[in-house]
C-alpha cells in the first residue's frame, strides 16, 4: 500500500467497537464520569463567582483544573506504562470521588470557601491528569487493531456527549437544588466508573518482564520520543494544525457576541452544535477512511475549518452560524481521530502511555499558544482580520505539510524476541552499566553501501528501544569488518531492549544478516563498565 492509497486500518462500521463488551462498558463509564466532572465544574465556577467578585479568582479555578495537564502529562505517561493501568485508574477515581465527597459535605454545611474550592479543584485536576494517558493507552486492550481508530473516534464522541450534557444538567441541578446536590450527583458517577473498572479484567502484557522504575522509564520515554521519526511526523502535523485551528476556539465567545449578536445562551447553542457535528462526523468517518487516506482527511478537515472561519467573518444569520459550527465539529473530530489514531498505531505497547503523553503535551501546548496568540492578534487587528489570517494560515500550512505524509501505522510492533539471549559467564547485576554492545559484521565491498543504508535504518530502532549512543566503525586492519556499537545505561535496560524488539525491527535485522559473509551469525559482545571506573 502506498501513502496515497486509502487508509483501511480502521475499516468497518463506526459502531463496531461496541460489539466488544469491555469497550462498551468502559466507554459508557467514561461518558458518565466526564458528565459528572462537567457538572462539578459548573457548580464550582458558579460558587467562585458567587463567593468572590474577583475575575482573578474565577481564572484561578479554571487554571487549577487545567494546569496539572501541562505539568504532569509526561510523568502520568510514565506511570501508565510501568504500573497496572486498571489499578492506576481505580486509584485516581477514588481520589476524584474523595474530592467530590468533600465538596458535597462542605457545600451542604455552608463551609466552602474560594481557597478550599481552588485547592480541591487542583487535587481533582491532578488526579484527572494522571489518569488521562492511562485511559488512552488502554484502548488497544479493548478492541482489535482493525477497529482501533473507530474506537478512538467513539471516545472523542463520548467526550463531546459529556461536554454537551454535563454543563446543562449541572446548571439545572445547581439552580433547582443547590451546589451540594450537583456535587453529590458527580459523586455518584465515580461510583459507576469504579464499578466498571472493578468488573473489567485487564489483559496482562507479556512485553516487559523486567519492571521499570520511574526515572529510568522517564528517560526511556524521552529517548523513544526523540528517536521515533514516525512519531515526529505525527507531532509536527498536529502542532501545525492545532496552532491555526485554535483560533476559532479562542475567539468563539467574541464571535457569538460581537459578530453574531448572541448572548450566553446562543454561545451554548454554538458549542452544542459543535458537539452534534462531532457525533455526526464520527459516524461517517469510517466510510471516509475506506475511500481516503489519513492525509486527505486531515487536509479536508483543515480546508473545512478555514472555510468556517471565513463564513463567520461575514456575520451570517444565527441559524447559518449554527450550521457552520456543525461542520466545524465534524472537521474537528476528523482531525482529532486521524492524528490520535496514527499516534496510537505507530506506538508499541511498552511506551504507549509515555509517547501519548508527549502527543497530548504538543496538542495542549499548541492550543494554549495558539489561543494566546490569536487573542493578542484580535486585540491588535480586530476580530474579522484575525479570523481571516488564521483561515489563510491554516489552508496554506495544510497544503504545505500535506507533502509530509503521515505514517500508515501498519507495522507489527508486537515483541518478536528475535534477538538471541546474551551470553554471559555469570549472573550480571541488573544495575550494572553502562553496557557497550558490539556487533561485528563481515561485509563484501560490493554490498558495503547497501549494508550501511540498512544499518542506519536499524539505528533508529536501537535508539528508540534504549541506546543513548550509537555508531559504526570499521577495523583498520580488516577492511569489510564493520562493527556496530551502542551504549545502554544498564544491563536491565539492555535486557529490556531484547524484549522491546518488534517484528517490524526483525524484518530490518534480517536484511542486515543477509549482508553478513560467513557461516555463523555476526559476533555480539557485551562490555560492562567496571564499578568505580570512569564512564563515558
């Protein structure tokens, strides 16, 4: 399959993931849990505004919920990879339940203050930030690989459903029964989520028999993100897209008020139209993927989003604006699903949480930076001019980066165990290191150029899976005796390299072995640094 062919990795009905009971149950649980979170947020925002007339206090309650996502995305990704994801999620749900219980009791007794609200919101935001990568990382455990992108689309739909229902229900409960009742309703949703997680029996991963510790796992995740060219493409495409697409979200309240002449209720209708468009877009996306490549869908999403920006500058009737926002929701869900789906598809399970955390950091960073930039631009140049600039920029960059094709994500990244076990004279302490690995090849002169091309291709896998330095040398006394060498920080990390090697890596490794001249496999030596001696 070429890059221009349709992406069929997600072929099938948009609702096919619901045929898997575990996905259906956990999807329902997350929708209910997120709905409760939006109800809690509405009650908290109203209480802060009621308790304090300071705009700064209202801003702090928003920041307390979102700041942990920026600060904890990478550490949370590490925890999602080195801990049992089900237990981690259950622990965070218990923390969120405790936060809602405290808010319920404080609101019921009339003891709540702005400081307590901000503090409890910060705790809740921290727990949600830690749980985020684990929720995303477990999707491949719930559905077959062929339905992964449909499952990701349905998760995005679930978020939009919660976003549409939660604030409305929270506002009704708040107005009719008070904040304590709204918090109590949120409390009940966490009981449902915890029950679903208790019911689910998560599969045990056999990819990593040697447990990782936090700091080592953190470094390994950064090495992988630094060395994976396919992930770089996804991050680049996502960053460029969301920097420009963020203009609509940053300026939508002003669009609703100043260009469309609407109030707060109309702004809510616009957001609801976006959510409805997202649901509609997710239902047709599988059929689009059967006919179009991921790159074509992403380009179409950018063009549609830019078109919506242009139409909004014309101050259309409110009914037409609602139709435009429906289109925007469809385009938005297409971009989110394509980018998140490709990111999931190019990641092996052992590093999925950490690498997805990098993706989430890029996404949130691009949205935040874009929102600040477009807000300042609108203040300087005006709302209409800013939207036109953003639309032009989104279209132009979409056409340019379309040349940088997204990876297909069809490689088999499951562990192949094709590396022979290292030969050692005695038991080696896992903490010993660094380890210098030497692989000696004998290569004919005519094969030299082709061999080095494949070897440099293989270097990416070495770095992704644990090597912090890599190189290739030739024996001065024996032309054609080529030595590949790489450094790994410990013996344990080198053993993990053996377990991380995938079937896709095995194919490249087989090509290297094909160039080797000799009856036996290339000689592999492991040199371990002596304790107390100087190290590189």
